[in-house]
C-alpha cells in the first residue's frame, strides 16, 4: 500500500474503495466490495496519486458503482 492508503486506513473508515487495478475491493476490512454497472473501466486510466503505479477507474458519466 502507499503512504496515502496508510493515512486513510489509519482513520478507520467503514468503507474504502481505491478504484484502481485491484477492482472495487473494500480495503477497510469490512467486506463492502462494489460492483461496476455499465461502462466503467476499472483500473483502465492513468493513476492520479504521485508515485503510485496502480491505475485509476474511468467513469463514462452515466454508469455507477453499487
């Protein structure tokens, strides 16, 4: 994990989706994984966190995650 993820998890979130190459997996440990609906490219876009090689999720402005 990155320093960013470590910082987020240190706050004890009830849900934490990175939406990167790992999919829609709840990294908080609470098992609230998501499912992409429609035209979402999970991990298909360039990552936005400096120094993190994990891809980002690209939304088409219509579809969503549940």
